[in-house]
C-alpha cells in the first residue's frame, strides 16, 4: 500500500478499547493497524477464550471493554475470571458413553410398546435418546430406527434386557 492510499483508509478505533486505529484490509481479510500496516492483535482480547466476546465500550468512556469490568472470580484465586482456563480433566467430568441403535418393526401398537420399553431402559441406564427415523414398509407395518447412548459398558446389558422384554411380549401375544 502506498503512502497516497493512507488518506483513503476508513479507519476506526479498536472496539476492544486498546485505543489503536485500525482498518479492514480487504487483501488479507483482517484488521490492520493504521500506524504499522500489520495485522492488529488486540491485547485486550483473549485469543484462548471459548466465549464470544461482545465488543462494546462502556458508556463511562473507560479504556477497557465492558467484559473486563466483571468481578467474577474462580475458586482457585481472586483474579478476574475472564482469562481463566480450567484443565481438561477438571472441566470434562462427563462419563464416557457408548452409542447404539435399535430397529423396531411391526404394527403401530407394537412399535409404541417397544419404543416406550426402550426409552424407559435408556433412562434407567442414565442414557439419552438422540433421535429416530420412521419408515412405512410394504406390508403396512412400520420400521423405526432409534439412535441412543448409554454409559460405557452398559450397551450390551441394555440390549439383553430389551431383547428379553420383546421376546416375552411376543410370546404373550401369541398365546
């Protein structure tokens, strides 16, 4: 960019309150600093933040953005929490899960009973149903594919209990 192009730059102050004049560099698709012509890396914006930062300057004309004035603290120190990172082990306490599916087939009444039994078992095993797909079959019966997850190691037990239920249900209806 030549020095004659500088007068054509539509510059503005950085919205994160660092008082740096910046402009949109269309060649690189990034904000550049007017004084250095280099990419602007604002010191007031956390690069590692997992939260989207709302860029707004306080009405009191403070040099720091609004989110810096929060006094939220973490449990480990009395520093501001805006740049606090938990370790993966501390923040990921979710139990490992096994994904699975069942194909339910039969009349609408049979499907309803099987689906209710399956969803009750999934809840009992502290799992979650993720979704289902239904299909009409040529013989006027239905087929439903149910996708779910249960805690790791519990999938086979759930499948065994569901198979026992459906086998008993079929034997009762045929008697």
